[in-house]
């Protein structure tokens, strides 16, 4: 995700004083600096690209940002009496956090979490067929928070630390690790909130 700067600035990452919305979770256990969290279900907009991990973020971000900033067909009407042919204006949605990335069978999957007011019943339909909407079920994961640059070496160092803590506690994990970015790239590197996640059975 090192080259996300230009894409984020072009997409207009909001400079907001208020906290950006995140998925709801509770911390059920703390192991040294690792949090074991339980997440409630949430909806994501996802793009999977056949590219390398360091290029996926900058390639996917404009696609996903386009969707939430209006490249969509608007929200579905929940009024069962509304005409089926009713036109729908594009909807702009608030930016949320984090932006996540992980390896998938087809390459790299990059995801935006959608606002809590959006679900599969009323989510705007993407204009770009590369964008898919997916409901993430409730789940448990282990998270390690760290600051610093968006680099493969920084992510790998903290993934190894997370794995070490879990092994010491006798906790197993499953699936590919997830890298989560919570801040825009113009935030000083030493103040950024990054996380690495491992899903737990």
C-alpha cells in the first residue's frame, strides 16, 4: 500500500475532526499487546485484483472510492409499494476505517467497510462490476496495533510478533493475515494506526 498517497488525495479522504466510523467490536482478552476481539457483522465493498501486495492498494483504492463517492445506482427502496422502475440517484457515503487488504485465491482483496446504516437490502448497486458487496459475519480475531510506514517489512515484522504471542498462548489461527490501515497517508508515519489481524477458529 506504499503508493496509496496519490489515490487517497485524489479520492478526497476527508479531513474530519470527528472520529471516523469503525466496525463494532469488543475486546474479550488481552495477551501482552495483542487484543482478542469479537466483531459484530458488517458490510464491505471489495475489489480483488490479480496483482502484488504492494500494488494492490493503490490500484484498488480509486475503484472503491469511486463507489462510495457516487459511482453507484443509489440505494434500493425499502418501500414495497414503490414502482420497480423508480429511478435512483447516486449516493455518496461517508468514509470509514479501516481499509483492509489480504491475499485471496485470485490475488489481493482490498475492502472498504461500509457505514452501519448500509446493509445488503439498501446498499447502492456499484457501477463498476469489479466492486462486490459482501456481508462479513460475526467473527473473532487477534489484532496487533503498530505505527510506522506502510511497508512490507513493517507489516511482516508485526505479523511475526502477533504469531509469536499467539503461539505462546497456545492459540491457533486460520486464513490469510489481514493488514488494516486506519489513517490517511498524509498523517505522520509515527502517528499512524496500522493493525495486523489473524482470524481465530
